[in-house]
C-alpha cells in the first residue's frame, strides 16, 4: 500500500487489541460492504441508485500465546464470550510519514477453536470476526 509516496509493509503495522499492544498477529483482513442497487423508472437506463445496509466483517490470525492472553479476559475462558472490544490497526512507517489508524469497533469473535498437528513448532488460529464498523483516522 502506498500513501503519500511512502510504501507501507507488514513490518510497519502495529496492533492494539482490547487496549493491549499485541505482536503475535499473523494476518488480518477486514471488509466493509454496502447493499446498492440501480433504481429504474421510465426508459432502459437507471435513474438513480438506492443504498441499503452496511456490513463489516473480518478475520484475524493469532498465535497461540495471543489467544491465551485474550482467553484470560473471558469469564468462561472462551473467545466467543469476550465482551465487545476494539482492534486498532496502526500503520507506522519507520522511515517517517503519517500514521494511519483503522479502528475496528465493537469486535467479537464468532468462534473459538484450537488445532495442532505433528511437526508444528508454533500454533495459530484463523478467527472470524464480527465488526460493527471500521473508522479510518
């Protein structure tokens, strides 16, 4: 991603999950979609557009230790029982430049799972997220 002539890379990204700086994030993805449709009247071409609901969703891949830290905050030690929290994704280039923050609001996990296999030297999980809204600052 290039912003103002500066290339941002994975090493420039910092994560704050529920108020705690977290370095054991392997991947993140978040998307905002809005229902949109063409509105037709007389003739064959649209006369306008209608806009509907906005839906935001995402996925995060966390290392085993990060998952265990989050489970400590859950009353049942299950990720799906955590109270809604924020994830702040900060793009902070070492070479200087503007810091970009994406704030993922009212985030909840949709599942809690664990998997290991022979030969694993570390563990991580892909976890689906419910996100109320993303605000870029």
